[in-house]
C-alpha cells in the first residue's frame, strides 16, 4: 500500500523513482494556462495544456520549457476551453513531444472548432500578436488526438488512467491516474451542480492518494441556482422593457449553451411580452456549436434526454434565438439581447458592442462567467465612469453593469465537501488566484487539524514542484504450477520473477509463456581454448578436479574425438587433428560456473 510523506516526517529516499513530483507549469496560483505535470517511476504525464486569456502570443503559454517534451509519455486534456486546451496544437506540432494525447469524444469534437475560432480571433485582433499555430498545424494535431470514453480505463506503458464526468462543460472529464499502485485524481474544472444539460461531477469511489483540485472560487459560495436564474432573467427583462440592449459576453461553446437554454425557456413562458424582442447569439462558431450540441445530446443529462424523448424536438433547436456570424447581421434599432464572444471583452464582437452601447444608460451588461485577472471583464463595474477604446481614446460608461455568475466551477462549500468525500491524504490546489487559493488552503488546514483525517495541503506557484515520497510494497502474484500448493509460514517459493509495468508475477519455467507471454530461449555457449598436448593429459587434470568423468569417443577419417562431460552439463571435446579444445554448454547459473572452472 502506498503511503505519502506527511508534515515534518522524513523517510529516507532509497530510490529517486519513489519520488512523485507534481509541477504546475500553469495555473499555479493563477487562473489560466492550466498545465500540470506528474513525474513518477520514470513516467511523465501532462494534464491539460492551455493558454492565458490575459496574455498574448508566446507569453500566454504555460512554462512548458521546464519539462523536456520528449520525456512526456501522455497528455490528458480535461475539456475544450481555451485555458485548458488551446496550447495542445502548439505542443504537438512545435515541440519534440512524441507521446500520446487523449480527450473524450465530445471534447475532441468541440475543441477542433474552438481552436479554429482562437486562430481567427487572434489573427484579426488589433494586437501585434498572431496565433501560435496555423490552421494546417491544428488539423495535423487534431488527427493525433485519441478518444477516451467516460469510465473507460486505458493503459499506456504501465500508466493506467480512467475518465470520469466532471460536469463543467460538455465532455469535461476528471482523470484518475494510477502508476505503480499510486492513484492521483485530477479534477480539472468541475461542477457538482446539476443544471439543464450537464451531468454533475462524480466521485470515482476509489481510494485516492493525491487529489489535484481547482480552487477558482476559494471560499466564496454561489447563490442558489434558482435565485441566480430569477435575478438573471429579471435583469435581462428590465433592460429590454426600458427599450435597451442587453449584452452578455460569452465563450462560443460551454456555459453559453446553458444560458441559451435558460433564455429559450424564459421567452417561451413569456412569449406575449417578449415575442418581439430578439435574442442573437453572435459567433463565427454559433451554428457549428449548435450542431455539435445537437450531435452530442446523448452525452448530456437525463433531463435533456427526457425532453428530447417527450417532445421529439432537440432542445438545442431553438425557436427564439437567432444565430448570427457577425455584427453586421444584427439590426441597430429596437431592444434586443445579444450573446457575443469573447467572454473577457478583450476584442471581437463583444468588445465592439460594449463600446457602442456603453454611453447609453438604458443598455445593460451582464457578466455571467468567471473573469480572469487582467481582462476588462474583470475590471469593469458600475463605479467606472469610462472605458478605454480599442482604437484609442475614452468612452463614457453609463450602461448598467452587473455580475451574475453561471460559471460551472464548484464554489467553496462544494469543493470542501468533495475534498472531504475523497479523503486523499494529500491535496494540491491549482487554478485559483493566489489570495483566493491561500485562504482556501488555510481553511482546510485549520478544519482538519487534530481530526482523524490527516491532510497535507499544498498550493504551489507556477513552476514550483511538490515532491511526495511513496514507498509502495512490491507484491508478486504466484501463478501456474507454483500456485498449486499454498506455502506454509517460513516456506520458500522459488521461480522466475517477471516485472512488467509495475506488476510482478512469479512462475515456473514451464508456465512462463502461458502467464507472461515470454518465450523461454535456450542459450548454447561455446568456447575454444588453444591446446596442443595429449588427450590423456587433459583427462588427468580434469578428473583430478572433478573426479571420474563420463567419456564418449568418436572416430572419423580425420582422427579421434574424445568428449568428457563435467557435472552432466559441460562437454569438453578434444579432437586429435585440432589445436584447440571445444567447451560447450547450455547457459544457466550452474553450467556457467562449471564452464568457468573447466577453463580455469
């Protein structure tokens, strides 16, 4: 059973491979560019490889140069969001990485289009930076990605990993990784709250040695979901009732689809009042995204599937929401609701609409997701009098600004409850801003101090490794003929010990092929020793050392060949016409020793 090093306890490290190193190359005391590296028993696994929304170009990458790409065995991607997956094509195409990459089927399907949108938006923005890879490189990388199903266990070079529902977005997965008996659970971004279309995150129900979990909201707790929905729909309705335009900055795919379901349902219940107020979803991926969500509806919650079965209509086949690819397709006049990308308001249609609508007090801006530090979505609030225009100058800010989070991350109470359920002896916090993360860490340490749950909590900075010592007991399975008799205490069991991918098997030679797949091979050895004296002298010396030896004599036209057999395993042949003695034997420990004695 593997056990972790806790507190100040010091266990001498006899083998460096017993040291588990966990290093956040991104998302260490920050939100963005998630990328966690595990190194244990000579294996290296990368968990996620995303970009930071608050930075541009090469500066948005994780610190991938801290780990040699050619040493990475696996890249496991939890979900399709930019901050978890957008650096994958760069890593696969522009580094020496030659390992295998896995995503769930929906994640791979959506990721392809979300990364395409990243290229388009980045290359069309006003910044000096261009996308980190081309469309051709994205297509090449996408073809290399392998799919994994939820609850499917895959084994690669001794690394076992299983995907579990994470609830964050369509296809989001937690990964349970096992190396040499040590189990690490990485949550990625996860949500335990049931909504209209997603399955909540699940507890794998196994003993976990290390839990790596997000800490996005720290100790902050969300309002009850029903209260948030009421507040959200009321604010949207208030804006359009005063003939204003309501802006909802969103990502192209993810929580946006949940907001669309909420608005569709609300409009259908209030069709008499709102039928003439259009809802626009503006995104280059809008129609593609809708088709993708229609395609993967069977990967969603039972609620969505029941709705489809009951009505015969796909829930993402909207009646009241109009999908548009560009701002030019949206009329200027009249009240409306617009969901537009990107969610952080850094550029694109959402930024253009913000600058257009900001001066008018009847308009409204509702931030519905988590806003990364350093973005305007994080900075903007009702106390600001003006905002910076992308093309220079200032724009007065008179529109209503509010924040109602539908971010599909666990809040403080949900995260602490999950940590308590898993009860891993080691918890590593990632994906959280420093102050938020450190408050959560202090709370966890204080909560379990003196309890029967011995917990070590780490909150590493970006590039800082957490080192944990695991000394796992090596247990061998006795198979085949050796297992026919149960040994008593003190008995010795002798056989061939075979180690493969951190598992051990003890078998007889006769059972080697059946239970291990290894074919026994006999190695025949021969050594020629120069010798020109008589056979009788050779026989005299060998029998003085080994006693009387069996003799075989063969006569041919060339002369006489005499063979002495030593220890019934080594043949020593003297041929009268040769100037050397031939020594032959089947290689094993005893025969090798006998042959060495003969030569000596």
